[in-house]
C-alpha cells in the first residue's frame, strides 16, 4: 500500500495551478474546495514564485506564439499555488470544473465562469491552469513536483 505522499499508479493525475490573479484575490481555497468537493484528492501542494525557466518549460508549446512574453509576465507577477490532484478521469473532470479558457465565455458554475473576468490586460487572467492530457500532466507534475515518485 503506497504512503499518502506517493501517487497511486492506478489513478490518473493532473497538475492544477492557481495562477497569480487567483492567489492575489484569495481564491485558492475556493478553487481547491471545488476540486475536493468533486471527490478528487490533493496529493501535492505548494506555494511558489515561478521562475521564467520553469514557466518556459511548462509552456513549451507556446514559446513561439505572440502572447508568450505577456504570459510569462503574468505568471511571474506573484506567487502560484501548485497542486497535484488524483482521481479517476481527473484531467477531464478538473478541466470541466475550470470552464472555458476565456473567463468571459466560461459557463456559470465553473471556476472561471464564477470567479474570473476580463481585466483588460494583454494576458488572459483566468485564475487556474489544469493539464490537458495525461502526457502533459506527467511532464508538468515532474517540473513542479520532482520530489513525487511515480510507480508504474
């Protein structure tokens, strides 16, 4: 039986980031409460000021896009809360809880729909990030939580 700080190899995992706007607005508890209320389990949790290097690796698929510098500026503007979340179909479930990327278009009842809005900046301040696939989740968790052990 794995210890509580290890990831269950029979469950799916995702990385959730409460972005600087969510942290600065005191919404971390609300975001995590919604995830836990859905029945998912927090397996790792930390607050950190992300470096440009970490974020460049995290957002590697966006490096050449026009919004990349604004994204880095936004994500380095304050502390981020990083969480590893575990559960069956957790990637799909957390993405559903988050809602559409654009908070103006996100449905009411979702994290972004209820808590986010357009602040008129050059970056999309949308409170939260969740991995979009198991491949992304594995890569992102390894970046943000290298201390967690994966068992296959």
